[in-house]
C-alpha cells in the first residue's frame, strides 16, 4: 500500500457510477472493466473523488507505519501539527501534546509558525512590486494544478515554500538536521509534497491519526495531561488563521501592505480555474495577490478533516485559538526558496474525423445525438470520445447508448417472438405490441396498424381484446396470472400476464392454442376409435379361440374315452 499513489481505488467496491469522473476537474480517472482508477500523472491529489465516492471505494494511502518506523528507529520525531486541528479534536493544547507524546513523538510544534514566516515574506514581495500577478504557494494541490493544467501561470506562483515546508526548515534549524518530522493535517496533497520538498518525512491525515489513536490508546481520557506541555519552540499567533478561507490574506493585512496591492481569496478548484481563464497577467497595472485554496471553505473543509462538526463550528473553534501579537516582524526569520517548474499535461489531439468515428461507436451519428448529458462524467460527448481514444473511458459509460442497445435488444426479442406480446399502462392503453399481437387481434385492420409508425401504441386494450379485465385485475393486484386454454368466443388462448411496474405497467404473452387443441381432440378421438376396434377384434379372437378350444377339448376327450373302452375290453378277454 505504501508504495502506491496517495489516492487509489478498491476495485471490488467500485460500482461503475462514474461519480468520481464527474467530480474530478482534471479527469484524472481511468475506467477499465467498469472500475475507476486514478491516473497518478494527471492527478493533483485534491481528494474530491475520495469525498464524492458513494461506495467508499476511493481510499487514501495510509502512512502510519512509516511514522511508527521513524519512532522505532529511535529518532527524535517532531510533529508539525496543522492549525485546523483545534476544529477537529476536542482537546486542549496540553492534552493534544500529551496524547501525541504518548504515541512516541519527541515533541509537537504548530505548522502555523511556518505560515507566519510565509506571510511576512509574501507581504515583503508585494510591497516591493509595482504590478503583476502573485499566486500563493501554500496549497500543494493548487501548485500542482497550475503547473500541470495552467503551466503558463507557473511563473506567477510565489517562489516560497509552503507553511509546512517552512516550518520543517525552522524545526531542523532549531533541533538539528538529524530529526524526523511528521506533518499531520486534513490534506492529501501534503503526501505528494513530502516527495518533492525533502524537508519533512511523512504526512498523515487527521483520519490516520484517529486510526492510530484508536489502535494505540484504548481510552484517551486516561492519558495523563502534563499542564506544562506547550508547543515548541514557541506558540503560533496569526498563522493559525491559514486554514480558513481568506486567512492568509488576513495575516498579510495585519503585517501591513501598501494600498495599491489587491488581495483576493479564491477557494475551490473550479472557481480558481474560472478565475484564470482569459487572464493576461502582463496587462495588470497593480500588484494582485491571490490566496488560492483547493477546498471550498479552505483547509477546514479538507478531504480528510475527519469530523462531523458543522463548518461554522470548526471555523469558530479555529478562530478561538488564534492569538494576536502586538508586533509582527517585517522580515522573515526562515524562508524556503521554492523553484516551481512546469509539468504540463499535454492533451492528445485527434482529427475531427476520428472523433466523429468514435462518436458513432456510441450511437452518436449526428449532432442531435450528442446529448451532452454528463451522465458519463464528461461535460460533452466529444470529451468522452477523446477519453475513449485516450483509453481512459469505455463505451458502456454512455448511459443513453447503453439504453438504446438494451431497448434494441428487447425490441428485437419481442419482435421476433412467435407469441403475441403486449405492454399496457395503468390507463389501460397499449404502450407497445409486437407484430404477432397485431396479427392475432386486429383482424382486417392489421394492414392499417402495420403501416403506422407507432403501431398499436396508444390504443385502448379493451378495444382490441375481449379479456381486458384480466389486465385490470393484475394492475390492481400486482400479482401474476396464467390462464391455460382460456376460452374467448371460438378461440382458446394460453395467457400469461405479469407486472413490470407495480400498479403502473403490465405485460402479457399470449398464444393461440385453438388449432393445437383441435388437433389434440382429433388425435384423441382417432385413438379412441382405434382402441375400440382393437378391443372388438381381441374380443372376437378370444371368442373364436374359446369355441375352438371347446371343440378341440370335446374331440380329444372322445378319442381318449374310446382308447379307455378298448383297453378295458382287452383286459377282460385276457382274464
């Protein structure tokens, strides 16, 4: 698990709903065999798919063992604790520190300390600028989004390490380079930041911390609290505002900037994406700083915030812990120079002929067929066609296409059935009827209905058949019915009526068995005649045999008696 990308999919839990595709702004999702998987090189680890997945199939890589191994290695492991912790855990600072120390950490420090240094450096840059665009580097998801999907704006990201990176450098300068640092917060993107910053060792989410606490500490109420415990090396102040939408800009205002500088805060990837469209930074006549955060509402609404508390309550708890300081330094004590390079995702370009050919494979033969319903997760049918060409999508993702295929199969099956098939609605009107039904029940009007595009659709069933009451019964009861050799006038029918939608739609399969029953009766009659004749013949033979046997027996008895009389006579002479 630890070697994989921070966001992954449990295939067995993924039920081809495509909600992750819809939620993913950058479409970093591949559908294969009906299952969704993350495309690492396209992903920015925003976590929207994790929050959106209805079956909990999207998971975040668990790095608890990495943190445990650092502690087992007997290293001094420090926690860089994101300021949003106070909105998640119902602990005092001393209690929180005591619990983390119980897990084996050397000490706990606030990431907000790094945030304060970042704000001071940013304010310094803005005060020195005459004009231009500045985009904050605090959110790793925003940084990846810009360098991958808006690479032309990469030069405008402030070349300063994030608060977590800055804080890690601060801790190493204070406690030595041989320490280990574990960041804990609500962000998935920080797991990627670990790899390219090299300043801290592991990034855990609040969810992971809760799992760890559950596994290691059965009852956190029995953990002794050392009231002397405090965040090291010192307490954070205005930097604790960072997890709130607009919090960074508020810290910059407190530091002080010239009036020409405009501060903007944009929370949410989609909003940020729209804000960049058609923007010409070189046309700006004043310094504009954009505090950009991936999550709507800020870090307190992060994908792994791990609390059911109301958003207002989380923000309130965070604000309650913010301490003001009378004097804020004008120069930063720690700065992490951060060179951010483009990593542009190049979209494949396909000729329109190839796109149109692909559209035909999903039943889109004309522009009118392109519904652009978004059911597949893509904004347009042509976007889906491109994804199909890229190998990131499957034809089955098109709901309208699959429905058409299902309807065609069903229609073909019904059309080719030799039995009559009819579907009736709750108003006793025919929804659909096959050719066999029309032949069986429309008589001389067959040719008329046959030429109608809709056939019998819309006709009242009681105007067509004489057993419409059976349909009414099934519509009311919701049960099924089967009648064998059901007599209607001079015909016999096998009728099966079944519910399609209870009390709304029923269907029936009907076979005319009149001829077969007639043939059966004729066969039965012939059989009886043959049997009767056979019995007569047998009886005659028996009688003849009986008479013959009597005559034979009489003759033989006479002969025997003659022999007996002769023997008696000879015996008397000899005597």
